[in-house]
């Protein structure tokens, strides 16, 4: 389990069924959970048909659900509080829901768009994935709901199909043009492994993550700069334009050997984007080779090079993520990089176990001197993807099943 420096150690499954029953007056039919993720390497490659290497973190979102006989959705989140949000599944159209409930509603919408018989439900959400921290709380919520719907309605969809439904939900209903990495990671990661995902064909492989005395320290900078959304769409459009100008289906098809020639053919503003995507795909392959060779320490320079590329070429870093990465390295991390879309969020640092406290303290001190909010940190172990937690429907006891 993650080790938190904050006092927040509550496990979200513990009382979900109990709270569900207090709120809705009957026990849920079950509790499902899906994790947040960090991405080891492969940033902004997932909408370029490229490679990513995420792992699920222990923090996850738990959802207790009971189907209803009508078309009403009643949704409550412990993180948001207040009375349940009430929506009619038959009224769901993109843009129709403004609040947090758009994420679970989006999944119901996406499944119904594919003609799956998903109707009304009461739904209670609890999570220890920090929201908006670049750890993919949105995909955790979507994937927990998608997995629950799949089981309860006997849809028989695969994990990949559920990830695609969750991505469609976020793209079309919520309106965030994200790639598929977050949903695939939340659905398909396994303990003690990273997920090597080829976003072109959604083929994946679990790469054992034996860190041998090293730890992955996650530093949540607790900042999220506003420019994120519009800029993401522009970056994505820039990559597509570059691929079009080069006459290739996606930037995935440009290999490092052809990079210099290709850059010469592109307008100046597109060159750094292309350089990032091409070198980042290569870094994923290098990272996998190092893990396969039993050399996790070799990942350090790759993380650092990835951060430099995001900072200098892709330009999605920000002062807080740069400071966290630099301070971690100065204090003994073997490498560090921002993880997630950028403009804030979290940084991961690869740190010898004995140096974890030193690095954590150094980053916290650097943030204090820079007058930034204190960061939150935890060490992440590679954890399980989406799963059913409980099976009882009558007792409402909410015990967590082993495995
Ligand atoms: P990230 O996925 O990196 O955490 P996003 O901006 O994509 O950041 O998603 C965060 C949003 O997802 C929150 O603002 C909220 O609307 C929704 N969300 C995530 N987890 C929960 C939760 N437990 N309860 C309610 N809403 C949540
Ligand atoms: Mg998200």
C-alpha cells in the first residue's frame, strides 16, 4: 500500500456499501474499484499512435451500485458531498451535465450509445485518488463505473472494450479530448508490473517492474494551471498537422533515424512537437529494454531526458513540476519527470530506498522557499487494475473479498 505523508490513509472501499445503504435505504448489489495511474514514460504519445508505459497506483475509486427499475440515475460522491445528483438516463446528451456526475453519467451514455441495456441506478462513489493531480482520477471513476455496468448487466465486454467506452465517454460526453492511456491503465494494469501499451492497436504486455531497492516517489505539486485544456487540443492538432505534412498516418510512423530529415520539412513551430513524440517513443522502448535486462537504475536518465523534452520541446511543464524534478534529483533521485498531461499535476522520481526521506524533505523545502503550496508525496507500488470488490447484495456489510 502507498505510504502517505499526509494523514489521509482511509481506504475507500471500507465503508462504501455502508454509506450507500444509509443514503439510499437499501444495500448495493456490489462494490467495484478502479485505480489511478502514473505513467513511467511515454507522455503525449497516446494520441500519436505511440507507446506508453503506465502502472496503476494503489489509490483507487470505489463505486457501490444498485440497479433501479426506472431510468433515474442518483449519484453521490463522498468527495463532493451534498444530496445525490439526479439524472434521467434517457435525457443524457453530451454537454447536458455540468457537475462531477458527468463522468459516471458519461459511461452510462457511452454504453447506451453502443446499444447496451444500461438503465437507471443508485451509485455511491468514494476515492483516495487525488482529483486533478495528474493521477487520472477521472479514468478511475469511469473505469469503476464501466466495470460495474459490465458485471451487473452481463455485457460481456473485455477490459479493452470497457477502456474504449470510458475513453469515448470522456471524449464525447465530458468533452475532454484525452488519449486512451488512462482508461487502458486503469482497466488492465496488474500488480508488480507496468503496462506496455501500443496505442495504435491497443496491444499490451505486462512488463515486470522489479525496482530492486529503488522506489517510485510520487510528488503531487497540487497545482493545475488553467491553460491545460485548450493547449492540449492545440498540441494534438499540431501533431496531426505534422503527420499530415510528412505524409504519414501518425507521428508513430516516424523513427529516430528519419527525424532530422523530417524536421527540415516542417514549419519551425511544429518541429519541437515532432522531436518530443519521436524521442519519447524511443524512450519507452529503452525503458522496457532496461527493465527486461534487470537494470531499473538505468531508467533514471530516461525519466530525466523525458522531462527535459516535455519542458523544452513540448512545453507542457511548469515552474512547480520543474522545481519538483530538479529538487528531487539534486537530493539523490536517479531521475525524475512530470507524469500526466502537464501544466501542474504530479512528478515521479526514481529514488534509492534509503534516500526517499531525504528527497521528500528536499522537495518540500524547495517548495516552501519558492512559496508554493506544500506538495503531497507517496511511494507508489504497481497495483491491480479495475475489479469487483464485494459480492454481497443483501447484507450490505461491504466486506472486501480477497483477491
Ligand atoms: P485527473 O484525472 O488527473 O485527476 P481530471 O481533470 O481529468 O484530473 O479529472 C478530475 C475530475 O474528475 C474532478 O474534477 C471531478 O469532476 C471528477 N472526479 C474524479 N474523482 C472523483 C470523485 N471521487 N468524486 C467526484 N468526482 C470525481
Ligand atoms: Mg483525467
